[in-house]
């Protein structure tokens, strides 16, 4: 089997998979709407329902990830600078890449925790 045949098979499989996925999503949406109609709910009202804390959550997530990226940059260039420069002319590219990913995840997680605490405080104050 040559590469041309494999590309053709891959193309057929990917198009069929996409088609089946679209049909599956549409089937599940229809099933959900039918259950809502049986319970006496209007399916169109469910789609337009606002989510008041969605923007707060996304904002704090992105701010936390940005602060984590900035902290990783500072840590990489100020603290860990000597660990990657063995010689004056030798530079190890990518030596501290895990620090960037870790601090982005930590910053994003702290943003989500802060969002949760703000939402919880608002719900308890209203209740």
C-alpha cells in the first residue's frame, strides 16, 4: 500500500468521521429538546439564558495565565539565568521551558480559584 492510497483512505475516514460527529451532535440536541418539551419547558429559552459569571471566570483565568507567564519570564531571565549558561558562547535553548508551562497553569488555576471565591461570596450575600 503506497502513500497515495493511505492519504485517500485517511481522507475517506476523516470525512465520514466528521459526518457522523455532526449527525451525533444534532441527534443529541434534538433528544435534549424533546425531553425539555415533555417537561413543559421551552427549548428556546434555555439557549438565551445569561451566564453572569462567565466573563469574570474567563477574565481571571486569562489574567492569571498572563501573570504566570510574566513570572516565568522573570524567573527564567533573572533567577535561572546562570543554570542554562554553561559557557559564554554556549546557550541551552529551551532549558527552562517547563517553568513557563507550570507557572501558566498555576496562574490560571489561581485565577479560577479567585473566580470561585468571588462567585461563592456573591451567592452567600444574596441568599
